[in-house]
């Protein structure tokens, strides 16, 4: 069955909400919990399909994991050397984070393994992890063009490397750090710009010694991880749809509780504020190693901007939502330096450009970005190409459109935001879910 959304204009958005747990932090909590000594308890775990794929992969490698039960996951850690060979290839569904992080971990294990995924994941570039991991001594085979499935040979002795990464990618950095836990000597990664640092924060929380200095992180192999309790913040990447929805819809005011505001993630808030949005941070506090706040957002007139390239890695998952904000802003919004968007769950520059153009917007997609002329959108049908964030971004676009927007292929919203349609309805959108034969 394929799921379509049919979304139409409603009143202003209002209410208080907690969007589901942070995807990046949920993945990492399973990985480090599994490798730690002792029982790790996670609260606020995202039970979206991506994180469940990571959980299931560790279950298949002999780790007892209970839950999630009301957001609580208990992981009975097996220690650094306790994983066992999976009987079958590990199917990671739509999840690029699972595939890249597990590639780093599994190339250091004594057993062979294989990683597979759905059609979207099977198109995503893996050389960015295969090449540096191979330099560490790993043996990983992808398809000829460097895409999944990955065949990983076990029993390799890894050695640390100094990797100067051409892209700011937390997945690459985290894959190398995971391999580095098992390598002889030091593993060091230098990045061209900051990428999300949840791996570093969680390693520290689990008692693993690491060294960080501006754009560089290094660690040595051979230490152990201690079980910890993890409280997962609400995901700013999921909150972003409501930040945009409330900003563009006159009369709206919503409060989003417990949202992660790690400074390596807050580009979306900075960009929206630069466009004129009214977003306030309330009750700033820490959930363990991660900063959180309640976000209050009120409707405000938005204007187009040139998005500073330095903010691109800090907002990398929020551009589908930001493009919708740009489509309703006064004047032109220009994005450059964002070629990475072309290799996400879909080609997010092209797919958003096609959808916005379909709804009457003036857009000019470029190899590394897009120009969007603000105005209004009309009704129509767009395709999400199985990309969760495209589907949710266009759902918000319906708030100001002249008529109904139909969005095809929304099944993958479940990968990151289970319950999205219900929460959107509670906030004031009119969303119906239509099941069609695939
Ligand atoms: C993620 C890193 C980012 C992001 C993805 C989650 C992570 O990918 O787009 O959704 O959890 O490490 P890149 O590392 O490819 O930038």
C-alpha cells in the first residue's frame, strides 16, 4: 500500500507539542549502549523505522534490547568485543545513518557481515566511508559505483589514520570514530566545517576518552564504554516543519517542547530568524550532554535572504522545509554551497524544485543550490519520491496554498516522524491519509 496525503488550508496553527525523539541521537544511543558494559536506559527514543532498523541490527548481532515501550529502550550491553555474527544481511531500510555508522563499526569486528537497504538507500554514495575505512585496513565491497549493498570482511586489524574530510559529514566522522575504537594508534578526522557532534558528546557521556579541537576530533582505540542513561531531546529536524508552518500562517502561535538545540544543528533557527521569523527559546537546559529548549514560534512576515554558506551544514536536513518558507517569503531566497542535498534520501534540490514549480513557484535549481522567488502557491499534486522530509515540507506548504495539495508516496514519513499527520491535524492542518495500491 502506498500512502498519499491530501492537505488543505486550515486555520492558524496553535497548541503545545512534543515532536518525536532526535533521530541522530537515538541511533547513537543504540550503538553505544550495545557496545557498553552494563545496561543502558534510553528515554524519549525515536521509534521511527530508521532507528528501529538500527535496533534490529544489534538484536541480530546478539544484543538483548527491550522496547521501545512508551519511548523507553533498555539495552543490555555486550561490551566492545561482545557482538556476534548476524545470520543474514542486515537490512537497514531507508537509513543512511545506520548504513554508514555500521560500516565503520562492522569492519572492525571479527566476523563477516553484509548491509542492505531499500531502493533509495541503495543509490546513496558509500565511497565516502569505504575509502577512508579501507585506508585504516578495512575490507568493504560495494557495487561498482560505490553504492550498497556492502559486503564487509571481518577479522581485519585496523590502524588509525588522519582523515581530512572533503565534506562536513557527521556520518563519515562517526563511521571513522567507531572504527577507531578498535584501531591501533590514533584516529583523527578534520572537517571543512562543523557537522553534528552527537557522537563525540555521547562517547564522552559513556566515559570514552576523546580529544576535540575546533574542526578536529581524535581518539585512540582500546578503551571501554560504560553504560549510561540517555534522555533523547525532541528532534529539531522534525520541529522544523512546525517552525515553518507556524511562521507562514498568520495568527499562529505554537510551543514545541524539549527540542534539541545543539549548536551544530540550529542553522534552521538562524536562517528562519534572518528571514524575519519570530522564534523564541524558553527554559534552556541540558538533557545529559545535549542542550534543549522549548521553542515558541509566532507567525511573522518572512523575506527572502541569501543563506550564508556557513549555515548550510548546520541546517542540512531542514532545507525542504526552508524552501517552503522561501516560497512564501517576500523577495528571493538564494541557496549555494549545498550540493550535499542532491545525495540525501532523494535529490532534494530537484525534487523540491519540481514540486514547487508544479505549484506555481518560480524556482531555479543549480548544481549546488537553488533560487526561489517568493509568492503564493496554488493547488496541485506533487511527488515526494519516498523522501519523508519532502512529504512533510509540502504538507506545511498547504497552509498558505490557494487550494488542496496532494502528496504522493508518504510512507517514509514513518522513518523519522511517526504520528506526523495526527500532530499536524491537532495543530490545525487538514490532512487526510489516502491508501492506494502501490
Ligand atoms: C546524520 C548526519 C547528516 C544528516 C543525516 C543524519 C547523522 O548526514 O543529513 O540525516 O545522524 O549523523 P551527513 O553526514 O551525510 O551530512
